[in-house]
C-alpha cells in the first residue's frame, strides 16, 4: 500500500537515536545503559534550555563529547584512588556514549592532518601552536580528543615542523 503523503520523512536526529536506544534499554531492563543514556539526554535538555532552541546534531555530539570527557577524567581519578570497580563502570558508560559519536580518527590520520595544518599555516615552532590548532580543530571537531591533538601538534612543532 502506498500513500502520497504531502510531507517528507525527516532524517533521524542524533537525539532521536539516543531516545530510541534508551527505550530499547528500558525494555531490555539494561539499567546501566538506561541510566547512561538518560544522563546524556538530561545534559542535552539542559543545553537546549541554555540555547533556547533545539540542538543540531553537531551540538548534540558536543554534549556527548563532554559527557565522555568527564567520564574519562573520572576514570583517571578512580584509578589513582585505587577504585578499579568505579573506573570500570565509567569505561562502560564511555563505551555506551561512544556508540553515538562520530568515528574517531586514528593516530596516523590525525598526524597526517596535523602535518598538513602545520604546512598550511607555515608554522615552525611551538610559538605557532595557536595558529595550527585554530586551523586544525574545526576539521577534527568531535572526532579527536583535544588534549591528544594538542600534545601531537606540540610534539610535531618542537621537532621542527611537520614537513
């Protein structure tokens, strides 16, 4: 049966994918997944209130990225305190949230992009790091850890550039 509906089907937004996954987790009685996704949705809701509008997929990815970053920081703290059980819990949450993030760039691709940005900006020393990062960050946004990226650029610039 076909219908000639006067509307177009909108592509599923990232927020809708998370909502659907949360409902599935609730039906499956997967408490950790349900709670993790519920916290991500709450963070998105707070960001939506802050912006006074619906979030774009990129903004939703930023929210998820912040959630992952917070958990990674917690993992370091828990491990430092000898709380391996809590660190493992946080790692599980990172895995759940990462399912909804864009695929992360591997180290080789990140280095290739960093070398290209160094060449494009004419950077030759660590003093040029701001220019390189300004060029590189928008290109890798949401697909690379900022701290790892800055360490890579710093290392390449200290070694005499990327050429």
